[in-house]
């Protein structure tokens, strides 16, 4: 350990090894070692610019891959003389292996021996990631941590990368023995191409074409694709705005149109870029184009832009139009993206038609991605089959002629998907509404019967005219053993299910954000993994102060209080009787229990909460009143739940057009 500016500094290797040995790192050993190497790289930002770090480390990893030897072979270190020898050896290897400066030479020539520590850090990254490709991907994943926000600004979320990969079907095509040429005319740092190549191990049958106007980004992409396993002879990354098909004709194009701010964005320019991509396609080729929704999906007001979009649709090249959810470009949260898939020469059953899909209100979960990919891939393979075909789950097949007649109109599904309209849930909707109405009728009858038996609700509340009851605190009740406070237990979310034996009560259940019983734990798991956990008893008050005060009376017991929730247990036989319902009600009404939005802790501890010290008769009367209100609330909730189900199903059916309403029965009029 050493000190720097009054702060203790520890040896990183020792810390990482201790975390791995003890298992306290909460991460895989490879991730811990990579984080250690990345921390060392970030610490060098006072000597090198972020661009120098990414370019130099990428060049070193690429050199290691091309040469097939460690960067530090035959060197000692670290000291000034060893650093000079190491860097001199690195530069000589670069001059020998990359004489035409396609990958690494200029980056390594631009620095002197002060960059030798980067060679050792590159070796550390390779050791953690097992190969140069994994090390480079880790480095690029940390680009924003290195300060390269401009390089990270165009990155897409992992969920969207997964969807794009599924839509290309690249793995299946390569497994079937095809040789593919991938292309990206707007490559940037090669994120989309790298995502496709990451989905397959058959990279020896892949040729890659890419173009990027920024020379720095073009060289990053070239190194990245080489490290993914693409042969140097099958790789053509061009510096410039136009993609020239010098090496091969593309079979699969994937690209993201360059981002433009809304005030500078041209719908016509975006559609012209789509047209350029379509021109790259030969018969049977496919393209995925990610761009702004205001050009690809929304209604258009500009006549020239509308004409161009209609021409693209009439050209029988647009396969599908997909409105994507916002937020899939993390650095552009306000950007609304959309996706076009293009195919030159679709199957006959798809000619003159386009699949319109809208998942803009969905989360890109694994299920959503799989279903949407199935919709598009089956549409690509089969087209429209009216009798035994696949009904899209997220869109509608629309004739291009209809879209052409609605010149400039939005490219969104004109109606809910057919699979949604004809699903079992929709077919059974009238029966579900009738069942909910029957439950409402029974709940109403139960409430009336209870009221007839018990009479109308009367709390018997009077204004107190004598002295106010003296005040006490929860802390005093605990000290006097009228109440016992018990801790909550830390439960691993991976051990929770929806059908275990014991309910788990955490802050979400106590504050009403999640239904009680939604999270449960199996008793065998509880006995083997949490042998010190004590279950609640009937009548225990489970409370939380995070994110706000919440109290729940566990009348049934046998639950697990999940930290930060805790338990208050009312002890019988004390001089001043108290019941769980009364305790929970009084604590919930105590003054000063909230917190300001900026506070990280409550204003006071729960032990300091004040409550009135009621006499025995008042406690029992108050408890009876609370029990009565709970019973009536249950009856009302049963009515409200049944009414909400009937209302929701009716609204859903009217909204998608699958339900209609019968004429109301004629009302009887009394003669006077």
C-alpha cells in the first residue's frame, strides 16, 4: 500500500486476486482482470489523448494477432532502458509486418518509448480476454469511460444489435454452406458488422466491404474486423463516402444512416441514402437500414420526399418497415429510430406488398425480438399465404398500391395484427366479460347481504373533550418490551419464484408497488440456503422506510421479510395492551415520516415516531373498527376488481373492433 494526495493506494493485482479468491468481486474472474487492465489504461489519460489510447492499443493488439507472438517477448521491465528497447522492437515488427500501413504502422510510429506501458497493458487485456479480439471488444466497450463520447454516440443498444443479427439470419445461412459478402456503407467504428460476425464461428466464408469518410474510424473498423477473424484478403474497408464493390458484390448490407439533429435533418436526404443502399443489392440480396422514423415511417409533407418514398415502395425492393422503440440508441434518447429491410427479388407471394410492423411501444425483450424476427424471416421466405401462412404478431401485410394511393401517408399498420384479433383471448372475450359481470353481481349481492346483516357503517367517532392522551414513542414501546423489532433478511433474487411455499415481503410489496405473494420462495431452498431466516408470525407488522414509509400487517404469517424491510411484533400480556392493526395505523399516521426528494435518509428514525398511548378500551374499540373497515374494503375491492375486468375487456374489444354492443333493454316507464 502507498499513499498519493492523502489517499491510500493498493496494488491492483493483489486486490483483484483477493476478490477472485474470496468470491467477493460479484463478477467473473475474467471481468475483474479486464477491469484492472482498463483501470490502468484510464490512468494514462494524463499522458495520452483518448484517441491515442484507443488507436495505439488497437494497433498493438492487431500487431500481436498478425505476428502471432507476445508484444513483450524477450524484454525486461519496466524501466526506461527496457521501455526504449520494447518500443523499438514493437516498431520494427510493425514495419516488417505492415509495410503498406494498412493496419498499425502510422499509429505506432507516432509515439515514442513513453507508450511502452501500453504494450504491457495490451498483454494484460489479452490475458484476461484469452485472445486479441475479446481484448479489443472490451476496449471499445469502454470507449465512453476513456472519454471518447463522440465514438460512443452512434452505438446501438445490445438488444437492437441482437434484433438486427436475428433479422439477417447470418448464422443459419453460413451453417448451410453459403459464402457471404457483408457490407456497410456507413461503418463508423464497425459496431454492426462486428455484431454480425460475433454471431457466427464460420468467418472463413465471409467477405466484408465497408466505407467510412473518417480515416481514423476506417482504420479502427479495419483492425476490428481483422481481429474478429476475417481474412486480410477478404477485407476491404474504404476511406470515403461511397462504397465501391471492388472485392465482391454484397449479399447482405447492414447500415445505420448518419445521425443528424432534428433541426438539420433532411427527410429527402435520408431517403436518398436508402435509395443508394438499394442500388447495392443484386438479385436475392438483403439489406437492413436503420434510420430516423420521421423519414422512414412518419407521414410526409414534402412532395419530393413523398415521391421518392413511393418510388422505393413501387420498386418492389422494400420488404418490411418497422417502427422501433425509443432509447435503443443510448446516447440519443430522444431519437426515434425505424428500420427498413430491403430485398431484391422477393418471393412471388410477397411481390407488390410490404410488411408494416410497429414495436415502438414495446421493450426489446428476447421474446419480442424472436417474434418479430420470425415475422420478417417467414415473410421473406414465404410471402403472403392466406390459408396456412404465418400471421405476423406485430404488423400487417399491406399492398403497395394502397400505400401509393395514400401518397405521403404514414407507414404504420392500418389495424391490429390479425394474430391478435383472432387469438383465443380475443375469441373468448365476450365470455370473459360475462364472467366478470357475474362476479360483479355476486360481489354486489355479498356486500348487500353483509350490510343488511351488520347495518350501515358507523364508526361511532366523537370529538374528545377531556385531556389528550399522553404521547409515547416506538422506541419506548420497544424498550418496555411491548413491541419487539426483528431484522429483515437478504434474499437472492435468483432464489425467488412465483409459486413457492412462503411469501417474500419486501419494500415493493409493503408499499403496494407489487402484489403480496407475487414473489415467493421454496421451503427447501429456504432451509438449505437460509438456515438462519425466521419466518413471520400471524399479526406481525412488516415495515420499510425505503423508498418511503410502508406498513403491512401479515395476518397469515409464515412469510419472509426481505431486507430492507423489518418486522415489529406486538407482545401480548403487557400493562398497556396493543394490537398489530392499531400499531400499524398509528405509525402510518405519525408526523414527520416523509423525506424531501433530495434526502437519502428519512427525517427521523422509526424509533422516534410519536404515537398516542391509548387505554385498553380505546385500543380494543379502535382495533374492532379497523377490522370492520378491512372487511368492507375487501367487499368493495371484489366489486371494483370485477368491474375493472369487465370494463377493460370491453374497451379492448371496442378498440380493436372485435366487439360491438347490443341495444340496451327498453326501460319501463311508470304511468302517473
